[in-house]
């Protein structure tokens, strides 16, 4: 086995929640096109075959690979790359993981809920041949996650939580604390627990303040004090809009679920949503009711 094609790093396996049921229930050309549109959306959000030059350059620096088949997206980020030679492994890997959470938030805002797994291990790719420890374990982590989140394997969480460069950050700015949440619940009499990406927090804190062309024109001629007010108001407006969209999509998904097993996933997601909004808004219309 040629070692030049063998790397060690982080692999994500991501797919669309309930995709198989949507395929099997598609009864018209419109239904099929809707399913196909979801596949295109998840690939776009996770930068599969992107046309954006800055994303291509970023992938080149981090040696990132993005593959796709059916509704699944696979992302591999090796620990050794041009960027890690400069910055070390902690910040670049955390940045890539946060990017996945942003993609998840974008998908959710468009009514596409996903589930995934993340692992740390070896990856061997030679042309169309792919064999990977980290992909296999990420796939298993995705399958065992009983709620719509991107779950980490214990090995990956340990690598990040015990990384020496984590100590560079204060407790308030610790990326591990700000990126991951712990899931723990009894499922069929068995305790299930894992760490997952807190995509709501990551996405919400990335939202910009611009809302319209008119607002931007007003901002350009405003005083420093007025600019701060405009930015804050714009951010709050955009945050409320995203939370409202997210809540309505969860409610619709819950209402259209065909079994208690599926409905339970959206009940949990609604609870996660409602707990998260307390940090960002008091707008009652942002609450999710299922």
C-alpha cells in the first residue's frame, strides 16, 4: 500500500434525515424533483464540486476532500496539510468542523434536516478506490445517533478536548465548549450518550447584520453611535428570522412524520431549538411548538 495515498485525519459522514422514506413515497414527477433538489442542496452546502474560487483554495490548503453519492456527503480533512504546517492541527480542524455546523444550519433553514458522524482515523484513497477506518466509524456514529445531529466518536472528542493547543484559549472562548454539546438519554432501556455539534449556536453567532440595500445606505452615512445601533438591530432581525424559519420547518416535519419514532426526533429537535433561543431572543414567534 503506497503511503502517499494514506492519510490520517477527520472524516464526516452526513446524510439527509428521512431520505429513504421520501424516495419510496415519491409518487409523481414533482415529488422526484423535490427529492433531487434536496440532494443538490446538501451537496452545495457542504461544498461538493464547488465553483467558488476561495473555497477551492481553502480545500487545497487544508487538503480537504468532499465526496458525494445519493443523499450522502463525505468530508475528509487530514491532520497534515499546508495549513496545519503553519497553524498546527487544532485550529484548522476546529474551523473545518465549525464549517460543517454552518452548513447544517443553512440546510435546516431550508427545511432539510441532516444527521451525521465524525471520526478521527486513517483514510486511503486511490482513484475510485476508498478504504477508511474513520469513514467506517463516522458512518456507524451517524447510524447510532438517534436524533438529527452530527455526532462525534469518543476518539475524536478526546483528541480535540485534550489537544495541547486548546490551552491557548480562555474558558470563555474555549472552542471545544462553544462547539460541542453532550447528548444523553435512555433509549429502549439503554443509556445512549455522545457529543454533537451545537449547530444552532455556531450558525446563530455567524449571522450578519445586513438586512437590505436601504439599511446599508443608511449605515454608510450614519454616525459611529448610529452604526452600532443599526448593526445590532439588523443582527437581531436576522437572528429572529432564522429562528422563526427553523421553528416552522421543525413543526412541519413533525406534523408530516408517519411514526412516533420519527416524531420523537423532531420533538427532541424542538426542545434543542427552544433551549437555544433563550440566549438570543425573546420573540415568542421564534418558539417551536410540536
